[in-house]
């Protein structure tokens, strides 16, 4: 039996708890957004990622930015 462990920061764990409450319909999306200090739209995006990928989907993404070089250079 292979178990995968994910290390989460405290703020990410708080997001998981609030998202679970939204999914269980214990709080509304707006109430969850208020608790997390986010907009309703941001919470909807988080819910989509969480439902699709679980906790792995809530990891922060690192982008290269506008000045990132291609691998060919």
C-alpha cells in the first residue's frame, strides 16, 4: 500500500478546511471567501482545482513571467 504525503502550509490547510465546509454545504461560497480573505470568484476557482486534483491542486504555481527564456536559447 503506497501512501503519498503532501506537506501543506498552514494557510493552505485552512483553505482545505473551508473548501470542505463549502462542499458539505455547511457554509456558502461567499462566507468561505470572507473567511479566507478572497473573492467569491477566487473561491470558485479553488473549488474547481480542489475537486479535480485534491490537495495537490491547491499548491502554489510558479510561473516564469514575461521575461522567461525558452529552453531553446
